[in-house]
């Protein structure tokens, strides 16, 4: 069995995670309530009052649902528009590299969970111990990556 984990990440660190059993449908209502309202917004208010951030979700349907976009706009949350968010290129999103590193930490030395509760505790522990310098390195240059994606898309669409 697996868990679905959501967190926001910036040079300031990680937000409080949202963790549920994998397979639970994360519809737009749950996404807005549990991820954006309960976790992302407080994280931004605590660490990014100067607006020096950009929220870069993946392309899950709930991430660009009408109620999600409404929430982002109503709360003036800087975000990557769907048209600027490339499909099938998860390696350019810093959070994807973070998940790979976190997974390696969780399961290092062959560690195995006896149940989902133990797995959740291990994930939270590893997130708390995650090297802040690595998070800062992962998140550096995000705006440049987004701009490069936009430029590449413009060039590709002109062909």
C-alpha cells in the first residue's frame, strides 16, 4: 500500500504535508480545502509576503479546475498557468526531484513499513530532517525554468 503526499516547497522549506491513502480521489474540493487553503496559503503568508514565489502545480485535473483557479486568483497566489505548464516533462518541476530524494530517504537501507501509519510517520520524519540546502538548490532558478518552457513552446509552435 502507498500514501499520497502533498506539500509546498520553496527556499524557505516545506509546508505542512497533506497525507492520505493512495487511491483516495483528490477532487477539486478536497484539493482547495486541504492543500491550498489549509497548507499553501498559510505557508505563503508565513514565508512569502513579498510575493517572491510562484506556485507550480502538476497537471492533475483538480490542480486546474475552475474552483482551484478561482481560489488562486481570489487569494492573489502567483501560479503557473496551465498553458505554460508542460505535459510530460516532470523532471523540470523541482518538486518531482524532491519526491525522488524523499523516497530514497524513506526507504534507505531497505527500510520497509509494517503498515500505513508507520509509513506516514517515517515520511513525516524524513521530511522534517530533509536538508534545507538541498531544498534551496532544488528551488533556485524556478522562474528561469518557467520562462525557458514558455520560450521553447513559442519556438515549437512557430514551426
